[in-house]
C-alpha cells in the first residue's frame, strides 16, 4: 500500500511540476524527499529508484552539472542534424512579428495577451466612406457587364475610384491619401467584393505594390513625387515579381539588372540596364509606373567590390524605352486587368531604385515585410466579402424558391450547405477583422497572413460551391441576371495568387511558424550560428522543459484534469479551454516531428501540412472566440458560434489524428496519441439542430442575417439593380406571404380553386374570385410573384451571341 501511495504521489507531483515547467530543482527535491520516505518507511526498492531518478535529474537538469558533460555533446549533435536555413529563408523568418500565433506554440496560451489588442472600431470618416462612397462603387457593378461586355470596369467607376482616392487607402493624408486603418481597408474590400474585378483593382495597389514599398523604404524625393500621384489616380501602379520560371519560388527570378553607364543628352549617367520578363502582373496593361524586382549585378564594380548585389527593387515609368507593356492575360472568370511585361536593355538611372542605393540587395526583405501585411488583408477580405454576399443571396433565394409547395430553405438537403457556408463566413469575418486589428496595434503578422490567405480563400471555394448548389439552374446559366456564376468561376485566382495555397499550406504555415513562432527554436539556431554554448544550453533546456510541460498539460487536460483558467465565461469558456488543450498537444507534436524527422521534415510536406492545419484551426477558433467575447450578440448567434467552434476544433483534432496515422516512427506516434488524445477525439461534426437553426435564421429577416450582411451593398440605390436588396425586401414580408401561400394551397387542395390554376399567379386570381383572399392580399401577392419570378428568371441570347467570328457560326437549322 505504501508503494502505491508513493507512486501516486510521485506521478501527481511530477505532472504538477511539469505542467508548470517548474524546472529541475523542484523535481529533484520531490524525488529525493519521496525516495527518502520510501527508505525510511519500508519501501526500499522504490526509494532507491526514486533517489536514482533524482540523481539523473541533477546530472541532466542542473546547469552547473550538465554544462560539463551533456550540453557540449548535445550542441555537437544539434550542429549535425539541425536544418540549414538559407539567407532567403532567414529573411522571411525575420520579417514580421509574432503575437497570438506564438502563444499557440507555447502550449499554454495567455488569453489576456489576445484580449489586450483592444478594438477601437472605425473613425467616423472611415465609416462614412464605407457607407457612402463604397455604396456608389458597388452600385455601378454588374458581373456580366464587367466580365463579358466590357472586360473592364465602367469608365464612370474608374473616375469614381480615382476621384475618391481608393488607391490611396494606405497612403497618409499628408501625401493626399486616405490614411485608413487596416480594419477600414479590409471592410472597404469586403464591400467591394460584390465584384471580383473591382475588389482586385482596388486591393492590389493597396497591398503588394509601389505605394507601400515607397512608404516604408522610399527616399523623400520618391515619396514626394509618387505618393500624391498614386493616391489620386494620376499614376496607376503595378508590381512585377513573378515570371515564367519564378512563381512561388520568387527568389529564383532570372531577371537581371547590371550597373553601367550610358550617355543621355550628352551626359554620362550611372544607372542600370534591365532585362526582364514578367507575367501575371495585375494592372500591368494600364499601369503608368512599374515596380520591378530583379537580381542586380555590378561586374565593373562601379558601386563597390561586390559583384552580385542581390535582389533589388526599382520603379520604372511606363514610357521608358525598351519596355513592352499593354497586352493582357485572360484570368479565369474575371477580367481584372492583368498582363505580361517585358524589357530588353532597359536603361534607368540609379535614382529609380526604391529607397536609393542604400536599399540595393534588400529587395527580398522589403517584399516579405510588405507581403506579411498585404496577405492578411486583400485576398482574405475579398473572400470574406464574397461570403457575405453569397450568404445573403443564398439565404434569400432558398426562402423564395418553392418546390413541393414549400420553400427549399425548409429542406434539410439545402439547410446543410446553407448552414455550412454561413459558419465559414462567420469565421472569416472574425478572423480577418481581428487580425487587421492586431495590425492597427502595430503587429506585422507573417504566419497569420499565410493562415488567412490559404484558409479563407479555401473557405471561399467551399462557400461558392455551396451557393451554386443551393441556386441550382439559376446560377449555372450566365447572363446579366446571374450574380454568382462569374465569381464562382474566378475563385481559382484567389486560390493561386500571392502564394499558391498548396505551397502555403504544405510549406509556409508550419515550416515558417515552427521556427518563427516557437519559443526556443530560433534561439537555438542563433546559438548554433554564433557557436555560443551558453546560449544553446539556456535555449535547449528551456525547450526540453516546454516539451515535458506540453506532454503533461496535454495528457492531464485530455483526461479532464486541471483545466486552465481563461478570461471567458458561458459558451466561450469551454472552447477556450479546449484550444489550450490542443495547443499543448500541438506544441508537443511539433517538437516530436522536428526531433524525429530533423531536416527531412521539410520534404515531408503532408506531415508539415497537417501540423499547419492544427495551428490554422486553433488560430481561427481563437479569433472567433475573441469576436464573440467582444461583439454585440444577437438572437440565434449562439448556434452559429457553437457550430463554428465545433467545426474548427474538430478539424484540428482530425489533423492530429491523421498526423498520428502517418508519422514514420510508429512507437512515437502511439505515444503521442496517448498523450494528446487519451480519451480520443472530443469533437464531431456540428449537430443537425445547429444547422437547422442557422439555416432558418439566414433565410428569414432576422437580426443574425442583418449582422452577417453588414458591410455589403444591400440597398437598391445604384446604377445597377441590386438582387440582395430585392431578397431583403421579400424576406421582410415573408411571414404574410407564407400565410397566404398556405391559405391558397389549402383551398386548391380542397378543390375550391380550379385544377387548371397551376401557376401561382393563376391561383391568386382564382382565390380572389372565390373569396378565399382579399383584394389587398391579391395585390400584395401579384407584386410579390412578379418580383420572385424576376429573381428566378435566367437570361437567354441570340443563337450566335457568343461567337466572335460570325462567319464561323454553324447554322444547323438554316432552312
């Protein structure tokens, strides 16, 4: 009995100390005390074993002892097995900042650190711009007209964008820009997402482009000249980075600049001779100034002794001799202006280098730092805005579209995708807004930018697919009335650009996060590079404490013991505690994968992707909890909150489960599964009851629907007709309409209305004639059915409308 008690005390005490990462000394004291107790109280074998354990801890855990024998050996081994970090990788790792993503790597996230990013909302000027100017812009958009009739935005819309300084959202007011916050920029793009072309046209110049590069790195002369002209649209910018052989691996650009001298107007000018071929450059066909990335060489050593000067950025006017620009690519589904740029022996003076000669060779760092913010905003905001509109359209359509004498929104086969797309849109809204808020608080989120770009554009893919399923034939027939099909076909653009999702998920999220966000890995690599044994000792044994701490936290919390304190109550408390549990499991698995696979983990992309999926889903769930905690809650939102959290945490557990199934070291995989999921997976697919509640809420005129559709164009006050406004108006009178449908259909079933009254309009007239409904009711239903029929109608065209060369039309029925 004594032995059992000592064993229980040992296990409980060690688990408690490990959870707290208390260090070697308390563990040593615990084992020594219990070992002595065993010797004195009649359990000598256990006592000796515990004292031996204390000795091992002393030798390996106390700095004065381990430094003499263990640390040097570990340091030598680490130098052999640690992955080599290239200069470009190091630049990427050092770019940006670490915030909540770093907390998730610790296994004991400090929720208060997340809540400390206070949200001060928007300024009155920002709110007014979204409500007014953005409504004007969206009111000029018709997807068919933009994509098929003009392959461009209308001229009036271009004029509006320039006049209202949309291209200067990130440019300070001192230079004539709007000086908007990241949150405002995101919400502008969400509202403009009614048109993929409009969102991209406004988003790209405010993301990775000359404007942000000039702001951060430009010389005073460059800022004074270009920023006011970019802000008011006198200059249209583009940025040439990718090319035929440099896409995801942007550092492999083969484009070159050579330092040389050339006589211009009788004067010898020191400059660069550029040769380049760029593709997929947004706004290139109409750009007046081109940002270029190239590899700079100085073979004559005109600038110094170094010949290979590295990636450099320059700003080249459109009319520079030797540059070919103006042709277009044809992006799938969307005619946003995108095209190639070529240059042969293009000479530019040195002052075209962004930031001047001091920034020669700093191009990759400049790009990575800018992209870490831009990728958090542009495409994630576009995906979130698309979700807002798709939810509004789909909920409205599902309610007015009737089959089998009831709205299809009452059919569970429709409710399932409607609820799913609504939950994904809800997650996206929370994630992009809360991350933009951290940017406004000074963060430069590099890893979250990869999470948001890849995850939210994948959400967009699922949302649009679900919306197409719900709309059926309405959405598969293109024409001016089809508000969905063009955007659906354009979705691959968002999946592919700014870091293809395949690469981002498999390589970047965990590959970058494992080093950048981990509390100790970057310190260990730095100690290796500096050959600093003392720094390595501190980092590696801190790392060891983290590993044992995460193992203890994951195991005990997995058993339901010792749930962490979190600053939430009600619905959010449980989910925050589950995120903390899975954070500990994620941290343990990340360290186990790095230790067991070493540098080969880079090549095991499927494993890296699953670890990235865990981090991504924990990050997104955290953003949902923060938004719920701080937001104005409305009726039925709790169902959506539960659905979103359960979906994300279930996805995180599924990723861990697949990781355990595929780790090469099977003994390690089994040990990790036991430690991280001692009771198996906790989260299943969200319950059908939640889906039913959500589907009902978004297909009726409810507070939840209104909240989800904030920052959309939902009024019918534009140049173009607004289907969302029509759906909202119909839903506002849905209760009266449903009562009349039931009344008329009941009369028809009883034979009170003629059997040949098959159309709804015929039944209304017959019901009025028979006295089943009043004249007022009939007038209401006539108007309603006309509006419903218009929303259900699809377009048709002349037989040869889609043939460019009419001479090639096949006339099958010429007679």
